[in-house]
C-alpha cells in the first residue's frame, strides 16, 4: 500500500474572483487570498486548488488564457503570487495550479499569429478545417452554445473551439504544442507549485478520421447543432499524450495531479489513474453529477430530473470499487461549475445545517481525496437570481438566449433550470461576515452577494461549535487519525433503500460504518448482521447521539448522519 501524500490530503478550491477582494474594486484577488489563509488553516485542509489566475480577457473567467506565464491584472502581479505561495508554504499548505491547455484565449500570442496566414509558424498550433459545402466542417455545438467552428477570414478556414469562440482548441498532434505546454508546466513547478488540476484534459486528443476530418456527432436534436463532446472526451492519443507529460514533467516531481474528465467512464478512470501504467493521480469524473438530469436529453444538464438516491449509490459504488487498489478517486460534490451541494442534494432551508453536514460526512468518509469548494464549508446555498440580467456566466447567458430565442423554449422553464444548475450559483462572493457585501469587498462586487449572508457567514460559523464549518474541520481531522478512512475497502449496504445511504470501509479488522439519511423522514436502520453486538464507537455525527456501548438499531432523524468505528469486519 503506497502512502502518497495526496492520498491523505484534503483539497480546498479557491475561485479567486469570488474569494476575497483586497482593494475594493469588487473583484477577488491574490492579496485577498493571502489575507484569508487563516481560514484554510483552521479548517485543516492540506492543498489549495487555485482556479486560473493567468492573464485573460475573461470571456470565461480566466479559463481563456492569453499568457500562461503572467498574472491577470485584476488579480494582482507575479510578486503578489510569490507572496501568496510563500505564505501558503509557510503554513504547510500546498498549491495546485489550474492547467488549462485544451484551449487558449483567442488573444493568446500563439493564436494571434496562427490566424494570420496558413504558413505562419504558429498556424498549426490550432485546429483548422476548410468549409464543407460552404459551411462549418461538421455539426458540433460548442459547450457555450453556437457552432464549435468559427470562421477566420484571413486564412479562409474555420477553427475549432469546444467552448466559446474566444477559446480556440490547441492542436495536441503538433509536438511543438506539447513541448510548449510541458515547458510552461516546468516554469510553474520551478516557482514551487505542488501540482496541477487539468482542465477538460480528456478532450485534448481529437477523433480524426484517416482523411483528417472530424466526424459529425449523432443527431439528437434534429434541425439544430449537436453536442459533440461524446466524440472528443476519449480520443485515440489521450493516454499517449498524458504519458508523455508524465515522463517529461510529472515524474520528476512529487506533485498532485487531477484531471477534469467529463463523460469519463470507469475504464478510462482506471486506465488514467492506474498506479503503475497510468498518468495522473486522479480524475474528476462526472457520473454522479449527471444523475439529476434526464439521461440522453439534448438539453443535457438543463433537462432537470429529481435524483434517485439508488442511482447515486450505484454510481459512487462502482467508482469506489473499481479504483480500489488500482487507481485513486477524487471526491467532490461541488465546484465552480456546479450548483451548491446543500441546495442540490440537501435542503437549503429548514435543514440547511443538518443536510450540509450530512453531505460532507457522506463524501469525506469515502475512499479518495476530498475536495471542498469555497463556501461549501459554510453551507453556502444557491443564489436566488431575479432575472437573466443578474447572471454573469457565459454558459447560462448563452443557453438562455439560444433556448428561448432560437429554439422557442418556455423562458420561465429555462430560467428555472438556470436557477437550479447555473454555474453562477457557486460564484457569488464568499460570505465572510455580516458587514456590507459579506466582508468580501468594500466596493461593488462583480456578482451579487447572496442575501442570506447575514446568517450564513464565516464569522458566525467559526463562533458556533455546531456549525457546518466545525463539522467539516472534524471530518478532515478524522481522516488524519484513521487509516481506515484513507485505505479501507468500501462496501455498499442497502442498495435499494431510496432514502438511507449506508456503507462500510474495512481495514485490518476495523470497520467504519457510515449511515446517512438523505431525506426529511425518519427511517430506521438495522446494523449489518456481521457487526451486530460488536464494540462500536461513534466517530462523528451531525446530531446529538447518546453513544452506545455496542451496536444497536436506531431511527434516523431528518438528514441525520452517523459514523461508527467497529471492531470486526463487515464482510
Ligand atoms: C472546465 C472548467 C470550466 C470552464 C471549461 C472551459 O470545465 O471547469 O469552468 O468553463 O473547462 O475551460
Ligand atoms: Ca480586487
């Protein structure tokens, strides 16, 4: 059993624009992060994943990079970065950078050159195709609506952009592109960063046919563009490119790597994270994020469906079991692209605190590296945006315009889907205290602050021993103390129960029993037969419980979560 440090770590994600603003321009910045490191230290996390801070015109809030070796003006300077990194290291925090190399900004110097002429030395850094029958080369829709192809007058070609037209995809077939990326990674590693979160990394190898064309996507929405993602998330050279990166860069550093991998299958997960033959430590898989939308619907995540807890059990268990002893899982419920977990999977009104703690418990006791997204540790909720004008995210703004304006869908229904799933839910400012703008900024924030900030904020949470924050702190501490949480083998209990999610983790004669109520009813729980009557101690719970001397059946209260450590093996 290898004891890589990142297997014992908990990662905290910072979305810098919304974390803390130090100079009153309404935009979070690096000095703001440095000023708030106490918060992270108190929580007890080990690693910070920092969403992009590089130079960017901000078409997609920094995920469109125009210079990989410089800092975005709004966030500060390279000197501010160095101060922040040193301050993190001083506190024993590691820093994981966001590596966005499926695409650049169209304002990156490479693309500015590339688009000038077909014989420009940078032209082949990107993906160009001739028109087909006077139109776009295929039927792909970009992630942020519209065609994935944009016309470039100077060369008489289209370029590919899987995201916005200001995010042209890099041509990874070109060895110069790979060398540039690897050198850039070295640049940051030389500064002392501790690893990379790799943006949509499973999209870098495109599925070219023998004639160099890219095939049409299956038609799921006749008469319109088609989602082409399914074709590019597992391209033929993906593993080869990642292994090259490992060999050239990653293998020379004891860093942490996590690849964002939309539509990743378990096979891909095992292959890429495999301890010996893989390339990355872990992936962000998306299967559990897709269970509350209608499978196969052309509207994708916007086609809402209530979560069936049994689906979540099946999905999580498959990943837990498949990667055990072979690869490694990342554990997440939220990030800057997802709505707030307590609003999505819990109850963000009556049971906000209870359900936020239950969800954290459920996630942190699984096998893998847990990720906490800023504000999750406070039980921050989705944002009650009043209208489309309040939105800032290119994805939501564009989907509203296309769904309503072009496809004629019902505006109220489209907006309801954005309220439930839109990325801006996670991007409202972190609520630090009950002062104006929640202590995020002395100026006007770039996106509205959630009106619940007077009750839900860090100052309140730190002062209240029963807060979501202190519960997360205890969860993180438990991981440090109990190897069974890091290494134990997972087993699902009650696969068909629609409300109680229970599982065990077993290691060396000890069993961790995790029992979570995902609803507001009061179901009963019977101990699994092999553990009945065994010695059990309560490790953590989100409601007061009289600790039993031996295992005994119990009734769960709404959103209750309990974790027991038992002497004996469950199976
Ligand atoms: C990833 C990022 C997301 C971004 C997209 C394009 O999914 O997490 O925020 O919009 O890639 O870079
Ligand atoms: Ca600022």
